[in-house]
C-alpha cells in the first residue's frame, strides 16, 4: 500500500487519475490503495483536472444531418446552425456561441461593416461567450434601451460586450426604446435620428433574440411595452420590440413612432440577419419570426430545432386534414 503523501505530490495525482478514469476503480478502492480517505481521493481528482493531468473531452453526437436543410426549406432561410444538446433558456450563450460564430463567419464581415444587435437574454448571454476576430467591424444597437436594471435590456451594454469579444468597434446610442413625442422631436432636430437610421440602413448583419409569448414574466411590460392590446393575445413572439403571430403577421404597434428600433422592413433587407433561439419554448416564436422575415439565419440548439420541426409537421397535417 502506498503511504499517504502531501496532496500536491504528482505521483498521487497521476495514480488516482489513472485508477479512476482508465481502470474504473471506485474512490473507495483508490483510497484503500493509497492509504488515504475518500474525501482526499475526491480532492486529488479535482486537482488532477485543475492541473491538466486529466483533460475531459466532450464529443457531442452529430445533429441529424437533414434537420437544418429541412428547416431552411420550410421557413425560407439562408442557413440554420444547430448546436447539439438543449440550451439553458436563461443562459444559452455557452451552447450557442460556436454556431453563432459560424454564422458570423459566413457573413464575411469586413472593416467598416455594421453589425446590429438587439436586446434579450439570449443575445446578452451570447455576447459574453462568442469568440471571433472581426477588427474594424462596427457593432451598434438595433434599438434603444430602457430603465430596467437587467443588463439584457441594455443594448449599449450588449454592444460593448460583443465588440470586446469580437475585437470590433462599439457604437452606442443613448436613448430609450420607447420615447415620448417631445424626445422624438428633439432627437430628430439634433440629427441623431438621421445618424441612427443611416447606421441601420447600411447594416450588413444583425443578431436578434426572439421572445416567446405568452410572456413568462413581467419583463416586457416593465420595459414599457403594451401587453394588453387584443392583437397580442394571439402573438407567439417578439423580435426587437415587434410582435407577430404564428403565420408571420406583425401585430400593429400603437403609435409606432414611439418605438425607437430597427423596423421589420429594414431587418428583412439585411444580408445576414441572425436569430438566436435557445430553448424549446422559443420554437413557435422562431417560426413566426422567420415567416415575418425578421431574420434569415437561425442559430439554435438541437432540442429547439426538433421542436420547430415537429410543430411544422403537425401544422402541415392539420392543414391537409382541413383541406380534405
């Protein structure tokens, strides 16, 4: 039996790691062999991982190869990027970061090109995890912010975070998403609206999140958006403050001049308009947003992609039955 030595002894770390990971020994067996306690074995294994003696590689299985092209065809999209697994809806960034990076690669953004970003948990989360090098690209808000203390409701903060991760330039806009008539007039007179509109009109790419209806919390109302109009009762989602039905019909926004955000018409003209949809509750919303032409590139997780595919299957069957 090996005498117990100091916890930082490399021989102990290697022995515990080999027995546990290569020979499937239990921690009790390892403890008996080393002459230490089971808690000590647990600490040895943790240190072996921390020091790089043990490197755990996760090799996720490939997502069904026909799923992405099938969603592309059904929804009229340019591309669908699917991450294996099921995204955490509150923090989808770690899972969606790599497919988002792939979507940005395909956009082929060059110095001076504008990348717009909206608000939302998904976009905020992804802005802290995606890793690419896009020097000279300008990252700008797709809409104004609001008084919420939640960072995912602050487009300027998302712009800052994303620009830092991409090595890009940040351009900020200091105004709320919903503006009173007096402020709208002041911004117009100061020329700031012309500058903002020019930025939106020249954008080469956009990243938006999709919100699912009915809202699970009061966040949308807290941001100042109306939640009571009759049209919203049938809404399935919203993108950059614009709500829509499952068939893609946009829900009219009362006094649309109050909403300081990129318009659906401009989003539809952006060459690479990326939508992040992480979590199965976003499936119907992602379908409605695609039909509303609010994006043309989908970044999602496998569970959400399958939920979208299943919904489209069911919808098609119901349509066939109603036509008989």
